[in-house]
C-alpha cells in the first residue's frame, strides 16, 4: 500500500523487480550455456538480480537462456529463459515471495509458472537445501539439471566438453572453484553492471525518495550551522586560532553535526549507513573524513550525505558552508565550483560521452586558476566529476569514462577543489538523464553562508 514519507510525498507503489532477459540474452550472445552469480545479501549484484533481501549466508542464482529452437521443440517453453534461486531452506518462503511472486505479471497466479506469467518472460523457481552443500556446488548442479531439462537430453556436437558459464567478476573464489570442478569454464561478464546502469521507473521512485531524505538531512545541517554562534571577542586574524562555533551552549563539532544529520535521515526511514561525511577546515580536504573535529568560524564545512533507503538504493548530496568567512580562498573556490557544476549540468543529455561532462567541469575549474588534474593530497580537483548511484553508492556509469549517457542513467555531478592546508569545497546533486536532458532528483539551494531552513 502506498503511504507518505517524511516530506509528505507519496511512497512509491511501483513493484521493484529486475528484468532478467538482458542476462539471458548476454549468455546467448556469448554462445555460453548459463549465467551464475553467488553471494549473500551484501552482494549488490545478487541483491539487484534477485530482489532477495536475505540471508547473510551464501546463495546462488542461475539463469539459462531459451535454447536453440532446433533443439527445443516444446512450444510451451517459449520465452527468454529460466532462472533458479538456490536458497537455504529456512528462507524458502521469503525467496518465493521476493524472487518469484514479485516478478509475476498482474494477471498471473501462484499456480501458474509459464514465461507469460513473468514480466520479463523469464520463468523463476526456488530450490532449497537444508545445508551442507556449498552454494557454488548447488549452482553447478542446477546448471546441469536445467541444461539437461531444456535440451531434453539432446546436445550439439559443438557443445561436447566443458560448459561455459558467464559470471560477475566479483564471484567468490571458492564458488568459482566448485563451478570449475563440475566441468564448467568460467567467463567474466559486465552484463549485470550494464543492466544496473539504466534505472527503471520503479528504481527512480526509490532513488527520488531517498534523495529527498538526503536533502532533508542537508537542511538540518545547514540550519544548525546557521543557528551556531561565533564566540564574542574573536577576530578574523587566522581561522585556526579562533575558538570553535557554539551551538546549544556547547562547542560545535563535526560529530555533533553528523548526529543531527543522521537523526533527520532516520526520521524519514533511511539509514546513514556510515556514509555521512563532514569535514571542517583541513579535514574538509579529506574526501572520506568521518572523524571528530571542532568547527571554527571562517572554515569550510563540507557535508556529504549519502544514505541508504529501505530497498537498498542510495542518495548523495554535498554542500559546503562557511560561518563568518573572510571571503578569501573559500569564496574563490566556491564560485569556481558552482560554475563547474553549472557547466557539467549543461552537457548532460542522451548521447553525450560521459567524459565530456567531466572535461567541461575540469576546464571551468582551470579557468579559475585551480589545477584540474591534481593528485590526492595536492591542491586542486582530485577526483572525477561524478559516478552512477543505485544499489551501490558508486556504480556505472562514471563521468570520467567513455560511456555515452542514456535515459535512465542516474549520476552524481560533484566537482570540487581542495587544499590540504586550508579546506575543501564540493557541490553535488543526484541527476537523472531524461529523454531530452536531465532532472535533479531533489534540490537544495546553493549558498556559502548557511541559512535556517
């Protein structure tokens, strides 16, 4: 049932399910026999493919494409392929519900299991075991059974010898060993990362919702900074010598500010997942700072909020603020980064090479006198302009790569400049590539001086 989130917007009601037909087609295109993935609920590829949220022990997915019609003479087997989830017996009901039932068409019932009963034409089933056998071993057995079943025991002369299985590059070593011992040759495939890169409407719903929560966390951070007080009698003769800001009668630190952000996220049903990065002064030049530092007047305060929603999708937003600034390096850096952000957005549309977006942002920063090719630890632009976001916080496409942007890509746009001796400035939004341009999934105003929101 649809409800409302913390901002009053309706929760997504579209079913979240994965189209497995590109995986089956990748197997056929590679002249392979099957696709196998092995992992647990912390494996982003497997969670995406199966929509199975448990367990924390290994399980496996096997996908076999529809065989050559010269071999398969059973008209009832029309469809793209078959998929089997090898799950622990204790999770049988959950696996049936999340992997099988969720993928059925609206007209299908639990008693029907033909290809027309599944949204992508890939029939699904769950096979369970009480324990003992390794998930890789069970996957190998499922491959053999499925291929034998699909071909009715018939086999081309060309298929004599080892079977070829497509696997993700991240397949666990022990699972690979079991598959190879069963007489299978393994070949790495990027079919999963390619499928994950272009989001469905249901995925975009989840990303938009978690990004709204991210922005709510940013609003809270900005409000706390706006409410903070500069200690009386302190001048601007060196930010490092100035006492820290005070908020609620106590010194304001990055940890206190992080707790406020994370509380705002929790109110909206998302988890910070350890991804709330807040740096102040020199620590703002550390891209992944999660320590505790006092926040002083005149320092850049870089806040990167990247929570994980209940369906596993991430948000990502960054803003930079200065309380009682002097208008020096931080002001020049902010103006440059905002201009680079605008230049990058202006390039985003279908068909544009992703690297073009990065190139425009880097060129804009260079025009303001910042090194666009700085290494980590040096002063300048030290990272790419953006990356894909989905069930992983960092996934395809990268805005530094050669991929052409396509509708359904969801990427960050996050130029930044850093000086380890001074601080850092980064501005980041989460952007959906649309048919005719782009959409910022949830907006938060720019501005170096914090305001209560």
